[in-house]
C-alpha cells in the first residue's frame, strides 16, 4: 500500500503547539484555544480571516513562533508507526517548512519511513490544489491519502485516490479513524 500523509494533526499531534503559537498573534487573549483549534482544523486561512489577523503578520511571525516550540511537545500519534511500517511507500505533503518537518521527523527518528516529502518550500500551490498530489500519484501510484482536514482529502478525491480522515468525522472520506490502532480493521481488512 502506498500512502500520502498530511503532517500536522495526522502523523504528529502538533495542534496544541500550533494553537499556542497562533494565540500569541491575537490581540484578544480571551479567545479560547478550542475556538482557535476549530478554525485551524478548517485551515489557517479560515482562522486568519475569522480572528481578523493581518495575513502579513501571520506569514512573518507564526512559523517562527511555532518552530521555537520544542519537537518533544509535538509527539507522534500512538500506533502511527505501525501504519508507516506496514505501508510499502509513505510520502508527505505539508504546508510546513522543510526544516521544521525534518527537525520533527529526526527528533522522533521517523525520517526513514518516508520516500519523499513535499513542503511549502517546494513551490507547489497550497492544498487543496492537487498539483503535489498528482505529481506523487504519478510517481508512486498512491492507494490512500490520510489527513485530518477537508483540504487534505479534496485533492485525493479529484484524482480518484481513496481517502482516510483522521480524528475528523465531519469531512467526507472513504474511511474515518479516531486512532491508528483501528487502521488494520477499518482500512486494510475492508480492502482485502
């Protein structure tokens, strides 16, 4: 099985650190982290508009704030390595910077699982544009895309690739997982 993965909120539990960094950009510190998370689970662009943050401020400061947070505070989800080990090929498409992505993978000694990684630094349009997915699908004949947001799965549907929503029952997907220990009964057994 060849799998394309989203990174934040799919392989690694980074949302607590993303929300913390985003909150530092807000002038109204009474806004709850749950409210921020709800918007970020749609997209950072939606959160920026919802909380009326200047896009230039976000672009300039957010990734710096988020990268200052120690990788140990961005753990891999339980059992994700079981799925990564099972797959024949794993690739990533993320809006994160290459350095931040590689730093987290190296910290948890997980870089060896991935054949190719496309980050915001590689020149592709942001998801839900399907350009990066099409490139990887042509190269690796992808069987599944796993992500936690609609924008992660929409390009896969456009390309006819099966989709798996992680910890998000509110988005359209072929499969829904709340934990990776369900992967083999929910995804693999249904495809055998």
